[in-house]
């Protein structure tokens, strides 16, 4: 009878251990798939920022030069070439799915923290862009009005956008190697 109890207990223990192993394996695979999709999303977002960065830096400098001009003749001589705001659009679907599926719970905490910071900064940048667009709908520049109030708003936007973009590029450069190491299994 003691042998039966030992065999049954051993079988139950092995069954529970096997189920735990299977569940842990499924969680690791879920996290790995989510991290791979987030990596692709981060690379795309990094490219979006890099594609707009030079334009934003150039236009910010041109606007500052234009606004610093004291006379209409100086303003006329100042080079100011604006082709829209050129907002960097960020993808976040992989991040949202990882949250919804609770995949983040099975990832390295340092990577999750770094990713959270990236997505928070991206949201702040997108919100900043939304504020500029909203202000233009509320008070659009119209004929006969001075161009300066509009340029002052855009100047503030580009200053802040350049600040966020510099932060984002650094965050991308910091988090991508961590993701690559995690995906490589190290």
C-alpha cells in the first residue's frame, strides 16, 4: 500500500511538473513572439523619427533666424522654407497587443521598463503634434494677419519635437541591443 501511495504521489508530481514546464514554455514563446513584433515596431518608429529629424532641426534653425530678424528687410533676407510640420507617426499595435495578452509579464523586467519609457516618450511626442494641429484649427492663420503668431507656435513645436526626437533616438539605440540579446536567448 505504501508503494502505491509513493507511485501515485510520484505520478501526480510528474504530471504537475510536466504541466508547469509546458505552461512556462508557452509563456516564453508568447513573450518571444511579442518581443519580436515590438522589435520590428521599434525599428519602424526609429526610421520614422530619423526620416523627419534633419528636416525638423533645419526648419527650427530657419524659424529662429527669421524670428530674430528685427526689420522686414532682414526677414525678407532670412531663408525660411517650410514644407509642413512633417509629423513622425508611431506604430504601437505590437505594444498594445503585448499588454492585452499579458506577454510583458513573461519578459525581462529591465526590457519592459525600457520599452515602457520608449512608448511613453512616443506618446508625448504624438500628443505635442496633436496640440499644434488643434491650435491651428482653433486659430488658423488668415489673410491679412501677421505670420508671426503662427511661426511662434511652430517654433515652440519644433523645439519640443527636436527635444523628444533626440531622446527617442537615444532610447531606441539603448533598447534595441537589449531586445536583440533577449531574442538571441542570452
